[in-house]
């Protein structure tokens, strides 16, 4: 495989299959259409071309990108209220809820945006460090007490074993080399430290039903698309142990995907209209819950993994089971499902 190779998987060097689906940039309306192919070996789906420059990637993020700003005035008050509700809910459910059972330590948030996650844990006595390529978002995160390094994870240097927890919260799908970043996380974690990941679930029924209109596809910003098995293989390849995967349902996924299917693009790209639209997604929650319960899967995929040998008491924490998989679309053996329907969508947090 060579740099810029469009035929091989950047995760495992296996051969990429033919185009699985394609989509334009429905969220921000950028030019072009973007194809996605799945690796026949490790099962990850890749936005083509697999290798793009940092400058190309940066061009896909407008200044209005939700994770980079904090609104002011009345919108700011509404946004703060929404963030408070989101943190209240997120810290009471897996995977982040698990951290509230640990003594306060050092947390690294890779792709920290404006620092919502770090701010939650600073309030609980943690030391929060972030890595973020947006200078505007970095400036905001610093005002919230987070030590932020501007740039990508590859640009940052950390002492080995210096963190108790590393989090990729809706960020691993954005990076250009997920294996390299996972190995950096492994190096940054202390022995027995925890890695926590949340990404869109490419293996969910919404993606299969809506295809290129699936809200969480979000090309061209999302470069890699994981189902449970693909994420598990990437973590194993990066040296992690005690890997557990599970899913939850976002409030925004189903409603936004229906809107994409009917209108072809996001009709509410920002401002008050976006917030009203996001809030109105709660109307579809009963349907989302019902289908999630029937399908036993949600549109957000989570993983918890350990650096180093897993401790015996941590092998089967309550509430964790493997993610369901679909043999027709993924290459290896099946496992059971566990779905948690979350009132507050983790996938939505960075859009506000
Ligand atoms: Zn692969």
C-alpha cells in the first residue's frame, strides 16, 4: 500500500471493495459527492480517497461548525441549558457514567472541540487536557479551564502513561489515520487506563435503511465508518484489551435522516432554526425507542477498552455486552446485542 492509495484499507491494508454508497455534503452543502467503500478484511468503511492532506480535511469544516462555537445572548442561554441537560444525562449512562465511579484523575479528550466534556469533568475534580485542530475552539476550551494543545493528535507530545482516561467522543471517525491515533492513545494511557470511544454506528438499521441519506454519515468530514466488529478489530490491532462495545440511540438521527431523504440536505444549517429543529427531534423519540428496542441496536456505537492486562473484576461490568452484527455485511462471527436509548444524543452534542 502506498500513501494516497485508493484501493487499500488504511486500517489493515486489506483490499477495499467496490463503492458501497455515496453522498454529497448534506450538512454544510460543500461541493462534490463522496464515495464510501468497505474493507473486505477488517470491515471498516472508508470515505474515498482514504488519504487526504490536513489542508483538504480542514477545508471541510466551515467556521460555523457547531463544535467550534458557543452562542451568546438568548441562544447562549438555551444552549447552556441544553448542555447542562446533556451532561446530566451523559454522566449517568455508559460509557461516560463509568468515569464518575472512578477517583478523579487525568483525562485526555482527543478532538475536544469547545471543551464540553472537559468542562464536565473539571467540575468533578478531574484534570482535563484536550487536543483540537481548530484555533477558535481551542480558545473557547481554554476559557473553560482545559489545557488544550492546538493541532492533531499526531502534533501533540505527551509523556507515556500520563493519563488515566483517553476519550474519542465523536472524533475518531474524523481522523485520517485511526490506528496511529489509537496507538498514541495506548501510549498516553497508564497501565490499566481506560479508552472510551463513541462513533456513529455504521452497522445500524438507520444506515442500512437510509444509505447515503443517513444523517451520521456526514461526509466528507467522517473519514472512517465503524460497526462494532470493525471498531473491535481496530482496537485489538492497536494493543487494547478487555474491549467492550455497545450502542445507544440518538434523538436526532432518525428525524434528521428522514429530513435528508425528503429534502436532500440539511434545511437548518445553524442558528435558531437548527436549535428548534434539534429540539423538535424529541417528537420522534417514541418511534426511535420502539425501533431501537426491536432492532436491538442504536445509531451511536461505544467502546470501552483497557491499556494493559484487564483486571479480573473488570471483565464483565454491568450493562456491557457485545454489539450485534449482521453476517451478510461483515466478515466474522456474530455476537449479542445491547441497546441503550439515550434521551440526549451524544452524536448531537458537538452540533450545538
Ligand atoms: Zn481494513
